[in-house]
C-alpha cells in the first residue's frame, strides 16, 4: 500500500506523539480564544491556503478540481501579516461577525506524519496531515460544521514547533456558511 | 396567511418609508421570481471563463441553474440546465469542455448550440410525433457580451442591454476597462466565490447601490488598516486615492444606482500602494495613461454600483462583479467574480488577489461585517410587530439634482435616493408594468 | 392548501372535542401570532435580572426578540429588538449593561429609554425631514412589574394586568411570594433554561393548566423517586406534602387555568425534605410562619397553572416561571426562570437548584418524558386522516362548580375543564373579538 | 403564491405533455395527500412480518404512520398510529409483539383489535359521557391479504381490491407466487430498506410502471456486470433470461402499468445463474415445474410494474415490493420489502440476498444511479422558467393495442403509454371524481 | 506557547496512552448501553457539571459567559446519586424519552493531559481535557449533534481510573435538542 | 470495569499505534480516491457488513435491534468481489451517483484493540474497534453525515495489515441519505 514512507519505528512514533500534542495544544489556544498566543505559533513566512473546490468530470480532478495557489482566487491565501490583522480585528471588539464571539470547537483526528526532514531523529521540518471537524455556534442558533483535511509543514522550534505552511481542504463547493471567521 | 399579495403602499418613496414585508414575505419572494427575474437583464458570467469551443460554465439566473457555453461556431449561449424530456439537469459540473450535453437519465443529447441531436431509438419510438426542433435546450431569447461580461434576459421584449443600462454604462465601463482606460482590458481570476448568506437578496443589492452610510459596519477594519498601504501604517480598509475627490451618488432609469467620485481639476494621482513599489508604479502609470486618453473625463473615477436587480460591482478595489442570487426570502446565494487588468504584471495580480481575498467574500474581513448586518436586519424584520413598522429611507430626500455635475439623478451628499429609485423600479416589476413604466425615472422627465 | 382559515367548529367545548388542525396547521399558527400574541399579556422576565440602570436582558414576545432594560431614571422598558432605520437587531447579547444600544449597521443609537439619540450626519442628511421622536425603539404600550415578574402586551386597549389576571392572581401570588407568605419574597436564579422542543406551543401550556391526568407520563421517576426525600427512600418525583390535601382545578376569565390544593382544617405540615435537615427545618418554619400570617387562607397551597396564553408556573417544587414561545406550528422555544426565596439559606438554595435541574428542563428526568409526549402528539396529528379526527376533551364535562370551595370555576376532581375554557378563550382571540368577549367566562355570569 | 390549484391542462396525454408543476408544487402535493392517498389502495406490509397474535409492524400510508397488527382472534388490522385522546403515537417501535398498545401520555390502552379497553379513572372522570366504542384506534375501512401482501384503503367506497387491480393481477401474481408457479409461495426477508430520496414520489412510481427507456441510467453496471452470472464474465446488471423474449408494456384501468415479457413458443429456460450451480439447478427446476403447471400461460414472465399510486414490484430479480411514500413535494421515503421463495434452499436465498443488496436500495449499484436522476430531475424542475416548459411524454403515442397479445392496453415496443395512463388516472383523483371515472380506461371501452 | 506544563517524556506519554484507553473504554460502555458498569467508573464524590453559555460582549466572557457552579442554574450539576438515578430511570423501560433507546456514538479526540498530581510517575489524580462529538439518533429521523469540550479529574484506581469530576462545555446557547438524555 | 482484556503493556501500545497508522492510511486512500489501492487492503475472504437498525422495546435489543448477517437484508453484506465491482463502477466515470465524485472525509477516533491472536507479541489477527464520522459533500449543496462504529478483523500482512472483516454500525434507522456510495 502506497502509505507515507517513513519507517514506523520508535523515533517515528515519538515524533508523531509530539506532533499530536502540538496540534491539540494549538486547537486549545484557538478554542479558548487565546489568539495572540496562537499567532506566535506561526512562522513569519507562513503560508495559509484554503482553495475552493469545483465539480469537474471524472479525470479532470487533478487539473481542475481545486483553485490554484499563487494563481486563482481561493478562500484563503494568507501570510502571517494578514493572519495578525484578522486577530487584531477580533480584538477591536467591533468585528460584528465575531461579536459576540463564536463558540468554536476544533476536533483533530487521523494525524499522519508524511515526511520529516532531514530525518526523523533530527527533524527540522515535519509534514503532517490531519482531519478536522470545526464546529461553530454563534448567537442563539447559528450553527456551522466544517469538515476536511489539513496538510501542515511544522518547523522545529526548540522543544516545540511552528507552523510554516497550512493547506486546508474544506470538503464543500458552495460554502455552506455565511462567513469564514474561524481559524482552521 | 403570512403572504398578503404585494401592496403598493409597501413602497412609499415620497415619505421615505418601505415596508419590511418586501424583505421577509414568502409570497412576495415568489412573485419576485415570477415578475423580476423573468424580465430583467441578469449577469451570467464572463467570456474569459469559456475561451474555447465546447467550453461551459454552469451559472445561475434567479433561482435557476443555467449553462453558459460556447458552441463550435464560437457563439455564446445561455441555456436552462434541464433536459426537455423529463427535467434532469444535463450538466452537474461547474465548468468544463464538452462535445454534447448528454442527459444521464434517458440519454437525450444536446450540442452546445442547444440543438437536440440524440434521441435513442428515435425512429421506432418517436417517428412522426417528436419534432426535435421544438425540444432544444431552453435558451434565453436575449444575450449580450459586454466587454467580456455576459448578460441575459428571459424577456424577448426587454429593451436592448445598452438602453437598459442607460447612463450607468459609463460607470460600469470603468470597472470593465483596464486601469489605463483601455477598452474592456480586464479578465476574471480563476475561482468564483460562491456562498450562502442568510439575508434577503435586495439588502446587499441596495447596499452596493450607494449605501455609503453603513461605514460604521466597517469600523474594525478601518481601525486596524487592511489596505494596500496598511503595512506602511495607513489605516482604513482601502487605498485613500479618493481623499481629495467629491463623492457622487447617481440614480438611473431601470433602477440602477451608482456611487462614483469626481476628482479635482488637477486630478493628481494619490500614492496608495505604498506596500509594493511595483504596484505603486503600475497604478501611477495607468493613472497617467488614463488621463492622457480621457482628459477631463478622467476626473470621474469609479467606486461601486448596482445594476438592477441583483448585480453589483466594485469599480475600484477590490474590483469585482457580484451577483446576489435569490435563494428564498431569507437567503441569498452570493457569487463574486474578481476582475483584474489582463496585462497587469504578475506582482500586481498577486497583490490584488491577496487583497481581494482578505477584503471580500466570506473570508473577507470587510464583507464579513456587512453580512452580519444583512443577516440580522432580515431576521429582525420577520416578526408580526416588526412588519407593522416600515424601514426609514428619508436620507437626503429631495436633495438630488438632474444631470449635475454629471448625467443622471445626482446627489453630492450621501443619500438614500438611489435606494428609493431602486425600489420604485422594483415596484413597477411587481405590478407587471410595461417597460415604459419600468424605465420611468426623473431623468426621463428632465 | 393545508391552511384552511380558522373555523369555529374546530373548538367544540360543549361536546368536548377540539380539531387537531389548531395544533399543526401553519395558517392557524400565523393567525395566532397576529391575533393572540399581539394582544395578550406575556411574561418577559424578572426584575432581579436587571437590578441596575443600563442593565438589559434580551427576551422574547411571541416569535420576536425584545429587550427588557432599565433606564437611567430606573424605569423598566420592553422594546422590540430591531433598529427603526433598517431593522438590524440592536442587541445580540443575552444580557449586559450599556449606556446606549448602538446599531452596528449605520450606527443609529438609542438610550435605554428607547430614545433615538444618535444619527450620524443627522444635520447634513436628515435636516427638517427626520423627526427623531417618531423613530424611537418600538416599545410595548403596556408593561407591569408584578412582584418582580415583568409582563407586557402590544395592545394598548388590553385590560390592565390585574383585571386580566383576575382570580388567578391569588394562585400566582403563591409562586411569587416567599414560602413564609411574605410578599414577593422571591428572586430568580442566574441561568435561564432555553431550548427547542418539537411540539405545538399550546400543548405544554395546556399541560400546565391542569392536566393532572398525564401522571402516567412520569411513571419512571415515580417508580425510582427523585424528590427531596428520595435518598431516604421516598418514591415519587416530588415531595408528598399534598398527601392529605384536596386537589382543586380552577378556570378563570381570560383562559387561565390553575391547579392548586386545599389542606385540611388542621393544616399540618408534612415532612418532605428528609434528605436535608436544614431544608426540612426551613420549610417547616416557613410553613408555620405562613399559617400565622394567613390563617385559614393558608390552607390553599399552590401547585401549577397557566396564565393565558403561554406562561406557566410551578408554585411548588420545582418552583419556576415557564414561557412557551411559539416557534412554528410544530416547534416551541421553551424558557424557564427558576424561583427561590431571596432569604433562604445557601444550603436550601443549593438543594433546590440541584432538584430543579434534575426535575425540569431538557436534562430534567421528569420533563424529558413530558416532552417526548408533546413531541409525538404533535407529530401524530400532522396527517390528512389524523386531522379528520378531533382530540377528546370530555373529561369531567359539566362537573365544575362556581366559586366553591374557592373563587373561580372549580372542579374537585381531575378535569379537562381548564383546557376547554383555555381553548374557548383562544378561539375568541382567533376571531378577533373584543376584550369583553375574550374575558367572557362562566364566572362572569355567576 | 407558488401554489396554483391543480389545472386540467397540466396533464395533456393527447399531446403527450405533462406540466412540471405536478412534480414540484407544494399545493398540488397537499392535494394529492387529500385526494389520492385517502382513496387508493396502498401496500402496507406482508403477512409473514406478523406471524403470531399480538405481532405488529409499524408501517406507513401516504405520509402517515400506521400499525399493521394481528389480534388475538388472528385477524389482521391496520390502524392510524395515533391515540384518539390527544394524538400521541401509541407505538414508537418498528415491530414487536404486545398485549395492548398503551399510550405513554395518559395511558389510554387499546387491544390489537383497536378497541379502547383502558381509560384511567374512567368511572369518576368519564361516566356517562365517554362512549369508548367511539374512540377505538382509527382503522382502515377496507383491508385485504393478497398472497401474503397486505393492502388497505381509507375509502370505504373504494372498489374491492381485485376489481381495483384488474388485469394487473396476473402480473403481480408472478411476483408473489413461487418461481415454480405455486400460489403465493413467497415470503419477505427480514430487514426492510427505508431511506429518504430527494425526488417527487411519482417519478420512481412512473419509472417502474414501464420506463424501460431509462436504460442509459445504468450504463455503468451494464458495462461491468453485477448479475448472478457476472463472475463468469456475463455483463449487464441482471440475468439474461429474457434474451429471447418479447417485451410487453401494458396499462390497466386504475392507472396500473406493467412491463412483462412473452417467451417464444418453445419457451426454453436460459442459463442465468452460472456463478452458482445450486441456484442454476433450482431456477431450471422451478422453470420447468412452472411450465408443467401453467402450460402455454408460462410463456408470460414478469419484469416490473407499478400498482397505482405508489407501489411497485420487481417480479424478476431483484424480486421486491417497493413503496414510494410521499414525504413532501420534493422528498420520498422509500421502503422496500424483498421477496424470496419460502422453500428455496439456503444457498439460493443467500445468493439472492446478496444480489438484492448490491442491486437495490441506497447501497444498490443499480438503483443509486436511478436516484441520482430522480433527484436532479425534480431539482431541475423547481424554477419559474422550468415550470413553463412541460415534460415530454410523446413516446410511442397511439402505438398500443387492446388485448393483443395479452389482456390490457398493450405495446410491444417501448412506450410512455403506461405513464400517460397513470397520470390520466392521477388527474381523475385530483378532480375528486367518482370511482367510475377513476377506473375509466381504453380497455373499458373495448 | 502557554501549553500544558508537563514535560513530554516517556512517563508522560505512557500516562497519556493510559488515559486515552480509559476514555475510549468509557465511551464504549456508554454506547453499548452498559450503564451500570459505567456508573462504576464514577467516584462517590463525583461532580458532573455542564454550564449554560451566554452571548456577552467582548471582555465579559470570563465574568458572564458561563453559568456558575454552586450558584446558578446550569444544564447539569449532578452528584453520583443523581447519575445513578438517571441510569435507574432508563432501566425502568418506562423512561419515554429513551424508549426506544437512542442510538448514540461518542467520539473523543484531542486528549490533553493538563496536570498529574503528585507526579506523572506516581499519579493519584490526572486532569484531562478532551473534545467530544456525541451523535444521537432516535426513533425514525430524530438527529442531534453535541460538540464541545470536557475537563475531567481522573483518580487513580488500581490499574485504571475513576472519574471524580467532569466539566462539560457544550458549544451551544439555546440548546438545539429537545432533551439531554445522553451522558457526556 | 469490563474493558477489553489485553494487558496494556508496551507491546500492546506498539500494536495499537501500528493499527492506528493503518486505519489513518486507509482513510487517506479513500479520501484521496485511490480506490484500487484501497482494494488491495482487503483480504480475498473479506466480509463487509452493515446491518440496518430497528427501534425495539427495552430488552429486545440483543434479539431484534440489528438485522442479522447471513439471514436478513442489511445495508451491506459484501464480499471482496462485490467491493471490487463497486470500485470498478466508479471508474467507469458513468456512475451517475458519483459523477462528479463526492468530497469525502473519514474521521476515525476511539481506536480500541479488543483482541490479538495468537498473542499481542506475535499477532496474526487483531480485532479493532473504532468510531467514524464520514462527511460526504456532493455537487453544490448535498451534505451527508454518517456517524457510527466499526469492528475490524485485521490480518497481519508483512509490515502491515489487511482487512479480513469489517462490521459497520451506522447509528441511523431510516437512512438519512439518498445513497450509500461511500466506503466506510
Ligand atoms: S430526462 Fe433527459 S433524457 Fe429523459
Ligand atoms: S439599521 Fe440600524 S442604523 Fe441602519
Ligand atoms: S394522548 Fe394517549 S392517553 Fe392521552
Ligand atoms: Fe460594506
Ligand atoms: Fe408532566
Ligand atoms: Fe432503473
């Protein structure tokens, strides 16, 4: 089976546990609305990308299904500066779309370590895939469910990691939410 | 029960009041689908989405799915996306290229010019009964390709597009022309924003027809600054190149409402892409080119506008064509096509893409706050008591002038006149009036 | 189609039958919103939720959002939660304290007394057109603060609250007074239960107006015992202090239905908080105090009741004020405010809180089974055939007496008379009758 | 608004056009519930689901829940699943065995023969008012057990079932008899498929009444082969035992449409269970037995059919009884009972179960593609413009013959005649016509 | 990053694995309706708390967003005796709101070990945060989705744990379900 | 507590990690539509079973709640040949119910190793229970949520596993989806 190629040895599983901890801690920061602390988890050269997804005929998926980074309009193609602005906006307390603040829950599952460079033992950058379910509930009865996949490039940062790249595949075509004010 | 037929007193532009019913009433919504969206000109898409024969883009007119496609004679068509045999959608893709639209149900097939060309067992089962020519895909009677933007109407008696557009054309032109003024020098980026917003479709349409009064909606982005000079410390959500301009709000026959601006005589370019020297250079260059080309006319610069009933545009940043598709009395499916100069350098295109995405759409820091207001303005008007209290449209009543300083019914101060005229026109459709009455407007009496 | 207008034969209290249509028909639901909820007195909240100037609590009247607030002159108001400019909700919070309600859309702002005090650019844009005094927040014409509970009506011609309440007052008093009988000595706990239950709103309202016959709904809690003496082995879901009392079911003008009880002459206190000596002591003490204060009148003890149309109370445990907000023909948004003696010791308040939570609301072991029945009684009545078969309301027909042994139309045996009178009154609203006809009732003819 | 009353020109079978309104209009849907489903015979379930006294199976008639049960005198009944007191469903289980249906709300209880036998406190609360005999469970006036299949109607004036069925009986018989022709030798497997499909209920009903033209829907399974000989390399989705047969499409009074086949004189069995010798042997054996028993009549072999309005059957593989329960204009709750010879060997039953599951239902590779088309044929017809263009039903107009070669209005080529007659009958119901008019049909005039 | 403070060493990961096993086994008991066995997992001094959540203005969250334990009315503030009663009620087969029994699925993710006392090596009490998605399906088409966070205090009990405290944050305001008959 | 009986030692946790990796890699194959590769994960004697679930009275669950394998009609009772046919059908590009292809996301959680034969150390067959949430989004706004449990028999296959048996408990009665075109 054409699975991620790393040897599943002790070093691998140790790294994976570390990565899981990191992703859970990250979710916790977001759901407890500690947005500035969350920003600190992003590298200065962050790429935060969420394409739109089209209905195309069998065989055309690779070429046409997703909008292209660096070329098309997508849902997100942000850098760190923009993410910081998004946080800054929430903090003004005048960002009506998040006032009152949403109740958000990030569930992360299926964590896969796809790659580790230069090596699992002395990792600098690890490529991680995960599944997410983000539940957003606002005001009285507004309710949105976002489900999909993330592929992250995590860069070693002392005892922890920083997010250098996050590609988010949201499994929707017409967006089934009025807004995308949550972070994924 | 909760669906009284439409009443004329719902729209009272003399006293500046409009009933909440027209934004929440299911019966009125149904009537709109039947009287407005079957007659008015609607934006369907952009030529650059279907460059080659056989290319198609699945779009929407009113609440219905349509196919925009290019046939093998290079003609552009708009068809209802439904099989004439038993209604199956003949296309479930967003876009692509095809020789025929073959129905998955019983395999009737249609060429991109709409003709019914394939009927299985035609001879045995349909001989001398089925007249294939009568069962082509259902096509719009009128279509126009205007500087790449494709428009269509279901009413064969509708006025031609340019007559329909009237004076609004000059302003829409500025969105569709290149920044240097060269004719229709724009294309749309790949990727069309599509999302569902819980508001009545007329609220955003009105919002773009000149509601500059809703600035407080955007206080958060204005406080922090998200524009193309923000990294250099500029606040506000947009470049400040209108700093020295006279804003003007203009209403036109057909219900179109425009918000543009008039630069002073000297018409100096104002630095507004400080974060990126290449963009700054490009904008300055285009600005000067445009001035050379247009001379004094270049003093008019675009901002936003709504072409009745549900198409709006952003002529300046973030340049885009928007459609507010009706999706139920309390729901709108919003589509947005983003425009850019065909010949702009890659750096400029990239900077604009990023700016568009952080400004517009469901992930747009600016538009998110618009939508919050559109949502709860609709929700706040649903109730029995609420419906007894009309909305207030008294802003700058009687303050507009005719054809001064530019053509149209013009206000040089913020006004709800564009909205008042928009709803006056909407009421004419609701009353099934003829096109003369629909196009009736103060400028016609000047 | 499925919405015939309301017909008088739907409510036939002579023969004790009521059509299922009134519980499932969308047209009738819409008519209720227009005829019942725009006229009847509705419970909005409790004074103790807004102790200070600028405090507000966002509540609901019928299907509409309203704001209960205290202005800086210490007057209490109830406003429709919608901006008079273009309908945006001026408050998206459940509660808080504020100087003004400033609309996020165009920033019109209103003080907690409803006045429109802020209109951006008022002078330039609205001079001599906008009469601000006409565009205050939409306020209820009548409001009353009754022992801390706040009630309001949209009908300025509605009878005053005490006339509306009539004889039901004596019974509601018992819920709002302290256990020792001292006037209005209650407060509401922080935390209002709000949830959505798939049933017609009238079913729970009727349930609380005296449907003691539905005891089998609660067989599971009765089997296991969940009351304040359960840990000591008592079964049943509630204290047994009514063991020796005569239950009475009373109907009053205006459609209110009460279920109280009459203790025997000696009126002995019955131990019923065996699980907690402090509570036991407190209850005994209050009981005796009340008897000293009220004498023979103390023999009347409260149970439950419904104040027409959609407010119910639990006068005994679990003491609470409930509102059954209409939320569609087949959906009810239920709110419950829990009452407790202001001056009860902490131990007693804690014991009661816990008891309330395990008894009432969506997590309440007792009410969960009520809601299951309310849900599928509604669902079971949706069908075309089902609607041809009316509900049965023949229980104890003609068995009630006038003002004996207490004021009102009284039954000393289980009865559906309260329900019959409730629907007779409901029918009067549906027929847009005047207040005389609405308040018409056997006791008026005594 | 979007609900014009039903109009006669909606169904024009002379010109072979039918309005899309009848598939998408909410008002027409409501009228169908009231005019079609309260009068026509409907399939409720199968005797083998309730073998013992007290057994019940909760089923559905139209949009309403009903209980199919066997009383202690071994009589089979069908009751509306609603308490006559206040509407609570008396049964929330799918199936089971019980002594009484006791309502969870106030505990009225009913025996499986429908009698109201338990009314708590009956004497004190209902003496000489409640006539229990009038408050039994609501029962269908007519019911029939036909070879194990249970049918019922709410119309006491409906023709008897066999008159209603008419010539369609011979074909339905073939589904219900054993393969060897022995009378009603079938049973249903445990496990009833129930799922919700977003289409109008009439589309699948029509699909099974003889729409053989939709073969292209199944091109994918036909390409890969999923039948009982597929592992041996046969393509197609079904055995090929009709290879040498003459297909026939037959319409009958009452709107029933049948698609069967006529084998050649020699009537040879065709190998079609190559993947399994035991099944092959069983089918060959049954085939020969049937021929012995029926002689020349054995040449008629079943395929599919629809018994008006919403029951369809698969007489050949995958043998099943289907019900298309109306669930809103755009939604159908589909139930399917799978048939098998009582006495078939385990190996054969297992092979068929697996084949049925991979062919039919939401996990069925064949039916999945049907549902996709039913779904988007409905969706594609919702719009205002779409509704202006009727569906085409011109296939083989005027090509059917009377009682040749078999009884009924017969076509020996693919035809939409069955559909045309189906809708002609449907229109008669919609016009509340008497049974003579409903049963009116060309064969009646032969 | 202000993450849980424990050192992520072998002992930590071993403890975490143990905790995950415990939570999954617990879910399995609930979903297979072995309620009495589940009760055995609760300490006698159990606190089972689920606050209601309010919409409040930016900055007021800490003070006003959630109803307060020991003071306000909440969704749940139960002790073991009450939980036992809830189970007892289901077992009567007359608890109409659970008759027929719901089909329930507990999905647990993002397990975080926030604290271990007195130490990770010799743990007596471990504080665990997790995310939950509880799917409830009843009768024919009733369908409810509950998503939120749990913070548990697990007490060492021989080879396993017992639940001494569970605080449940359900991310809703107006409850979007007719009942709360499921255990979280 | 009557939990799965295996000793939770290092060998156990190592096996469990391996199993989790396998399940996540499997989900990834499905969600990235590498269906033929996914087929390779199924043994030739695969049993793929999904019963229907009935509403029955308290106490009847064991006997009557689920349809029975080898006896009743269920949602699925497939062998490998049938699964291969299902994949083959999608690949024709004419399987209208999957044309255009759905956007699918498999979230797997609560992985429990219930049994390992002959032993955890030298495992041949491992019995694994997990919870799943499968999110399916199609065309423009079609949206389905499938939540439930899986019990798998995984057979050792060199460094990895193959699926010999999968029993899927979908927590629904009337199926709340128009189709079951996704693999679970
Ligand atoms: S519906 Fe298109 S061919 Fe029949
Ligand atoms: S809607 Fe409130 S200020 Fe305009
Ligand atoms: S509803 Fe059935 S007993 Fe009252
Ligand atoms: Fe705006
Ligand atoms: Fe009750
Ligand atoms: Fe088919």
